[in-house]
C-alpha cells in the first residue's frame, strides 16, 4: 500500500491545529477545532481507503474488478460529514444559549474544580 506523504503531513498539521483549538476556552474556537478534526479524519479515511480506481458500478461483471475503488471509505466519509455537521449545529446552539444567558462565550472555571485543584496542590506527592 502506498500513501501520499504530502497528504499525510497535511493530515498531521490539521490534527495538531484542531487539538490546539479544541483546548481553547472560547466555544467558537472549540467548534472550529472540531470541524478541523473532522476534516482531518475524513482525509485520513480517504487516504487509507486505497488507491483511486474505477467507480464501483453495479452490473459490470464482464471486466476484472481489481482496479475499482473501495466504496466503503467513501460511504464512511459521507457519514462522517453528516455527523460533523450535526455536531457543529449542536455546538452552535450551545454557544448561542451560553451567549444569551451570560453575554459571553468564554467557558468559566467551575468553583468545585478550583477547590479540588487547590487541595491537590497542598498534598505531598511522595505519599
């Protein structure tokens, strides 16, 4: 199996940018990171799906089918696009609701998490 090295490097860059954006505190940046990650996964699925070939058309039985494209990778990418768009719509609805309630899109620290983190800082890691 051969893969396009340039495409694999692009997938790595997209994934790295997506992880960086998902770790941001703004909901809009998290959404862009999830969309980037979805696109990187789509490219990865198409890359590992195999080489390009003839379209897999039903009814062509007179030829040898060793050079046809794998339709599973294409179907998985189409399904992934639909799921990514649904997730984007859900996150946009959450961002709108958060903005309407608090007039900001920044995610606040939970007070209970701050208490737990402050207790953990005072503990001795040796014990």
